[in-house]
């Protein structure tokens, strides 16, 4: 242990790559339900950075961006979106990793961090976008385990602070019911705990738009919400024209994404889907399963305990304790319970 006096610490101001949303020198998350347009928003942010038009630390200074895309093909999706967003494509880098089996391996962190840092230093990269964050996490790490998530995020956060770049990781929300985005992110709470800022995307059906809010921003001076919509744009490619999504920002919004997440989550719950999932889970396990294993499977699928308990009641699932008074609780399909009796 090496103690250090507080007087020896060099004080730093908080710097924003994008005002009130994404902190320079740290890990930030852009989170929302699948299919809302998070990647299109991330592409727009990257494009603005390459032109020096992002409101924040890099305004007026075009910078280089690494876009680590694992769910979308750069040629078919990411590069056309970047062109539609007006990016300087010479300032956007895609990265691949050389492996014994391929020259196009997917980035894996923290194992590839040293090589990633070499590229960041060589090209003076100021923004790293991970789309999606879980896809570049070492396959041996579990995104639902607090310690494993920290083993992934904390070295990256330290690297960003040391080399002075901004990380934006895209994350999906599950099907839980909550207006707390930290609890909605699929996996461990450590995702939101390690992140310096979490920016959430929610659908405003009433006004046919998206609302984007800094829902975890302890360093921000205010909660900032922006309205946006994804529109279609045509881009010329080497194979002819193609249609891609592009973000149009509509200005400040008076709604908070948390209001929409809280109010719409219950409405969005599809009871039939959850009932079918629970029936299938029990049938696949001969009609009965330990209650703790049911909850673990539900968590992996993004369902909350309350949602599954309501499904249990709707489906008439029977809860029984095995053996003596200290035995474990099982959930059983009605037919299985009657057979056991």
C-alpha cells in the first residue's frame, strides 16, 4: 500500500465531450430498448466529432473516432450511416484483431486493451464507441456478475483517464419494469455504477419521437433532455443507392426519459409472452423447477421477479416445498402437481 497526501493530487475540472452527457476521460453508457435507434444516435455523435461540431470539449476541433461495431456490418450499415450523418470518413477508424484463425477478429477487452491503446495513441483518438459494449467484453466474463463487469469496465475507465479519451458504450434495456435506468440495463448493476454517465433513450409514442436524457449524471450541472427522430436517408454506395437511418435533433425536450420508461414499461409488458416463456421453461424441465432457478432464468431474459410472479399466478403454477421444513421451493405446472399428489 502506497499512501498519498490529498495535497499531492492534481485537481481536474470535469470536461464534457457532449455537454452534460458524456464525460471526457471516462466510460459512459448510451442505453435503451432494442430497436430504438441507439446506434444511429451514436453514429451521429461520431460524425459531429469528426467535423468538430459536437457541443463540448471538442467543439471547433475535428477529432478521430474509433467505432467498434460488432452487431452491424461496417460496409452495409455503419459506414453508410456515417456518410448520411456527414462524417469525415477519414477520421473514423474501424478496428479488427489478428488471431491465429482470422485477420478480422472481434475486439475483446480487457485482453486487447494494450493494442487498442497503441492505436488510440498513434492516431490521437478522442472518442471510442463500443456498439455494443457487451459484444467486446471477454467471453470468459459474465455481464451479470458484478465483479466480472468491473474487471471489464474498470481497466477501460482507467485507460480513458490516462490517455484522455471518451468511451461511449451502447447497452440494451431488458423487460423489467422500472423508471431507474440502472436497474433496466441487462446484467449487473455494476454497468451503471462504474459508468461516469448514463444517457437513456426512450420512445415518446404520443409525440412520435425519441427522448434522450442523462439519467445518471452526478457530475452534470443539470438534467438535459433532447428530442430526436430517426428519418430515412439515401446514400450512394459502390453498388448503387441504399437507404439508412439518420438522426434529426428536434431541440430540448420537457420530458425526462425516465418518465417514459416508468409509464410505458407496464403498458409494454406482454403477458402472453411471459406466460408462454414460463410454461416452456417448466415443460423443458419435466414440469417442475427450483424457484431460485426460475428467477435466475428470468433475470437472464430480462424479466423481473414481479413479472414472473404475476405469470405464475395467471398460469396457476403451484409452489411446493421439497422434503422437510428446510427444503427448497419448487414451481410446478398444475398437471405435474396433481400427478405428484
